[in-house]
C-alpha cells in the first residue's frame, strides 16, 4: 500500500465514522454521563476487540494536529479532525476514542488517537500520515479538545480552531549503517554528522541492543524502535517491535 493509498484509506475510514455518528450518534460523547473517574475512564491504550487478521488497536505514534470544524446546518454539529503519524503502512483503521465521561473539571474532551497496529515487527521506513474525525452533537459542554497519541498530546483550547506541533526530526528510515550517539555521549570518532543518529532526535521508546546485551523479555510494542549495534556503535539491524 502506497503512502497516498494509506492516507486515502484513513480518510475513508474517518468519513465512515462520521456518517455512523450522524446516523446513530454511536460515537458522540454523552454530556449527561457521570463525571470521569479512574474506574470509568474508558478502554486502556492497546485495548479493545481485535481488528482484521488479529490486529489490535494501539495509540498511533505521534499526533501532529487537531482541528474543530463547526457546522450550523441541519441542527448544527462540531467535527473533530486529527492527524498523526504511524510507523509503517501496515497500520489501518485510524479512529478517535473518547475517554472523557461527562464534563471534566477543566472542560476538555480527551481523545486517544488509535489505529489497528501490525501483528508483527515492521521494518524501517518513513512515517505514514493518517487522519480521523469524530462528530460531536451541538450543545456539548466541552471548552477544548485534547488528542493523545502514544507519546505526545496536542490541545486545542479555542473552539472552533486549529492546533499543530512539529513532527519528530528523525523517522530512522535510513538508520541502517549509520552510527548511534547516545544522549550526552561524544560523537562517534571519524564520522560525519550525516552518518550519525542522535538519541535526542528519536523522541519515542528505544531498545538499544549492544553485542554483549541479553534480551530478558520480548514483549511486542509496535511503537518501539529496536536498534542492534555493532561493537563500534554502528546500527546493523533495526525494526519497530
């Protein structure tokens, strides 16, 4: 699946979610529900029913923007639109999951940006952009929208409006063969800047495996980058797992 096709697929899924909300209002938050508590805070990240071919919803890697569009026609409705990044084109079905119950103390509607994660490790490659939308009925009590990914959050405090953040500097698509520089460590001797991958440019969980390291557990995490280093610190293998 190409980047363009994945983005189109994401948009179609999001549009389907909106139409479903218009027809049955199945996804819209319930303003009259009980206030949020830890017990009823909604599904945990990575939870929910398995998706196609055994996939399971996980938060996307990074949320880049949040927008609220307000329509006054046919009774009025607010539409939340979020964009984010995933680690490969093996992700699908992006959607926004409300975790706020009722009107929170700060007036914010909290959403988790999820998608169906791949069921196995994914090779390195450029990040892919996905988007999802969520309709909210007119008269909702929310003063702002907060969308959370696996490793960041973007808040929109003016409705309607738009908020965005810069994406990560490094997606590690071309990391193989380069040299890893740990945070606070000296640059690898004799290596040009373009041949060095800095830990601070990788703002997501890393698993660094050096030649003398064991691997005490191997729990799958689709948003974690594993880098296997040689004795000289060169990246000789890598995957999202």
